[in-house]
C-alpha cells in the first residue's frame, strides 16, 4: 500500500509534474495559448462547472464507480479531481467530447496513488467548453454518508514571450452525487457547507385498548 499524503502536498507535486511535462507538449499544437481569443481570456480565472453521478461498472471490479463530468470556459492542459474520501481506482483515459457529446481527439492521461485522495490528469482541450468525463472508484456506497464531494482544479500551460507560463484556476466544487435520496445534508457542499436539516418526527398518540372495550360494552 502507498502512504497517504496531505492534499496540499500532493497538489504541489502534481503542479510541478505538469510544468515538467509541458516541455514535451510544446512541440505539438495541443498546447493552448491564452491570447487566442477564447471565451476565458484569463487562464488564472477560468469558470468550470460539473457534477458527479453513478459511474459505469468496471470489468473485474466490484468497487463503486463514480463518474465526473465538467467543462471550462477556456482550454486546459491538466486538472486534478480531489476527494475527501479515499479513491480506490481511477480511469486512466477520460473521454473528451463537444457539447453535443461527439467524441474529440483531445485526450488526458490520469493517475493516482491507490488508495489516495486525488486523480491527477495531464493532456489538453483545444477550445472552451469541451466536456471531460472520467471515473474514479470508492470503497463505500455512493449514497452513504459522508457522500463523496470532489473538488476540481484546472491548469493551463502556454507560451508567453517564448517562456512557458503555468496558470491555475479553482477549486470548483463538483457537488454531491446526483440521483441519491435527500437527507439532512442535502444542499451542503465542501465549499459551501450548510447546517444539517433536522427533521422532527410527529409523535402519534397511542389509542388505549381499554377505552375501546368500554365503548363496546356501552353499545351492548
């Protein structure tokens, strides 16, 4: 088993790894440029939205699969999905599509310590609003509390005056799983926590058998 590492240390190592891998990407057109007029002009201030839900079963695995989907208003060259419950598996190659679910040639490669708390992915999307869909596995039931609520952080590496510049946006909350029944923590997220909703059950008055018996005797 691999040792666990705090999330912030893992993130720092991940960012350094992405910067190191950018040199390989510079030779291809996949490396995005911040000044090409995409809808998100500042890669340090992208807006990303997404959600999680039940994933597709993995062959040979009985673990619970969680599917994540997100898109951003600018191209990215890497991302991290970081949970508060341990990941027991990660899909190596997420699917990248357009807004109409048509597969694109853009790809990512993901890895993670197993068990671990984050999936780190390197690759690229060429334009804004491409949709990235991947999976990770957890060792608990999807709707059991505490429900998994991952955070998304994205990066974009680009050339500025022949110097590789690394930008980062996030974190963005992907929320609790869709499709689960409502409970006391519904509506609460890691970035916007809310107090649990306490439901008071009404007490039903018990009917006394003796009282019924007296009524029946009176009728007789």
